[in-house]
C-alpha cells in the first residue's frame, strides 16, 4: 500500500507529544513554537508526503489548518556512504491538505539507502533536518501455514531472510488486519470485551463493524532478536502472538522492520501507554532524532502474507 495518506495512529500520538513542547510539565512557562515534521519511508514504495506544522501550547485546540506551515522549502537528499548528497528530491506544497508537501517526481524509496530531510520554514528560520537509513530488503520465504486453528500451540510464523539495520539489531513489528470482521468471526473473548450483554443468538443480534473498529488492526510491540529463531543459513522465523488475533477468518499479517528512528518512537509510545516503569502520563524527553525541530522521520521494510484463522477444535 502506497503511503499516500497520513498514518493517523502515529499522527495523533505525535500531536499529543508535541502539544506544549518548549514547556516543562512541572512548572509554568511560556510556550515556544517549534517546527514539527513527519514522514515515513517504506522500501520499494512511492516517496511519501512530508508534513510540516508547528507545535501548539498545552491546552490549545488543535486545528490542522492553523498549525500547518505554508511556503516551506522541503527537500529530501539521497546520501552515499560518506554522507555526500548524490540525489535531490524536491517537494511542493499540496493545495488541498494543509501542511502536506509531496514529491515532484515519481521516486521510489530504495532499501538500504540513507535519506536526509531538510525543511526551511522561512528565510530567518533554522534549518530543520533529520536522516534515516532504510532497512535492507528482506524476503518472505514462506509462511508456516495458509490456515491454522486459533491458539494452535505451533503458532503462525513467517520465515524470512535477514535485513540489516544500521546501528543495531533487527526489530520487527507485526500488524494484523482482519479482512472479514463480522460478529460471527469475532473471537468469544473479544466479543465479551466489546459487548456487556450475553449474546445468545448471533444470527439475530444487531451489530455494526463500528462496534469493534478498534480491533480491526492490531500492531504488536517491537519484537527483538531474542524472540525469534535464527537458522544457520541466515534466515529467521518469527511467530505471531495469538493475543493479537481478534477475529476468525482471513487475516493479513504484515511483518515490518523498523529503522532506529521508528524504534525509538515506538519505545516512547509504549512508555506513554504504561508499558514501562514510567507511570501513565509521565512524559520523558522525546527521542525523535530531529535537529532544530520535533517530529518523526523514519523508515521501514516490510512483507505480508494472508492466513486463514480457523475456530479451535471443541
């Protein structure tokens, strides 16, 4: 899927994190505007938009049009191994989406390449910049099954080639998307979670996909090298966590390798959701790798497979 539209799950979190930047949450202070940039590169997919906005003061009402930065200079460069700019990709402001800048050419993101984003928001403004090295291509050799019973001890897994990630170990994220989300396919434990009442007749019960829209797509926490098998030929097998499956039926499983920037962002996201020793709502310094601004400029490589989730044997 080409990333032509905004990734709203990350975008919403970005706005949460960057509202009130420039203020210490423990003391009263004056808000200072900062440029917020946002773009996610995916190997072998078209160059995505770059979103440019300004941070707003804590307690302010967020309005995309009012925070959008107009008439900025937005460029992405391809760098060689010595950090020299070898290619220039220019972006123009979108006429119909505030703050969106789109590539002027039909560029495709190249795996293994390093990209440098530069944003100039005005003649006297500091240059905002960031770099990402796209994880190397990796190949899905084979899924462990085309169909599997829910909670089968064998677990659904994907056998893939390794992908090199600059500056560290490979970190994977699974995204599970239910392709036939119906009440009949909703796994009982999740049905009990969604509906307060006991459903005695699935055929006559009135329901809507909106009832369980939050379960349609699930993204796992980062999965590290210690949680998957590495074989002598260099291939890896990564297993699907069953708690991430909410529906029987066809399930699209996407396995994504994160660059360092996105991994650090995911770690921060988890800490805000109570997934670390931090108390929920306790916000540490943002690790965003943006110079002279805030936001997220990262990259991924990914592969997908579809598996049929069957009802477990009674």
